[in-house]
């Protein structure tokens, strides 16, 4: 059960044109149609509530809104920059760990070569073989990466 003029009546009431600002035909129809009579009552209640709320609304000045928007934009830019910086720091820490492990492995090879060239038997040290095994060096490198990478990432990401 729909009324053909229902939307016209609703538009007139919500725009504040009811009853004086609309044509006589619409007023006659609205008083004779049961749907439109109910609609007018409800629409008046909704419109008056809306107008009351509009009067009570506390809208801040435009300068305050602009200032808050600028502050928020700056904060979002800082957050984006911090994310990029954290990613770069994490990558640099990982690279430093890898380079450090490579240096340690290189020093091990150099120490092994030096101890094989020179005779340290006069120093009365027990015979220690400094020759690194390839699998041992690889194992130490992987274990070191697995242990140091989370620590490096934590230091890079940790905010004071």
C-alpha cells in the first residue's frame, strides 16, 4: 500500500515548505490520504528533532579544524618516514652482521695460513690446528645469523 504523492509530501515537510509553501492540491491529498497523514506526523517529529540538534551542535572554528588536519598530516608523514627509516636500519644491521661474519671467517683463514707458515713450536703451545672446515664455518655463520638477526632487528625497531 503505497501512495504516489508520498515522496512529494515528505520533501515538502523536510524542506520546511509544509503546509504554506506547497500547492493546494498536495495539501488536500495529504489530509485525505492515511499514509500521508502518518508520514506528516513522523516527518514533523524527525525534522524538529533535527533542527534542535543543529542548534545544539558544537562546531569548532575553521582554524581549529585546519590546524588539527595539518597536525594529523604531519604525524602521518612522520610515521611513514619512521617506517622507511626502520626498514633501512634493519637492512643495514643485517648487512653489518653478514659482513662481520665474513670478516671473522676471513680472519680465521688468515690465522690458519699464518700458523702454518711460522713454526711456533719454540713457544711451547700444544698443537692446535686452526684450519677451518668449510661446513663448520657455514654452520657457525648460519647459527650466528639466526641468533644475531632478531637482536639486530629489535634494536632497529625498538622505540625509546
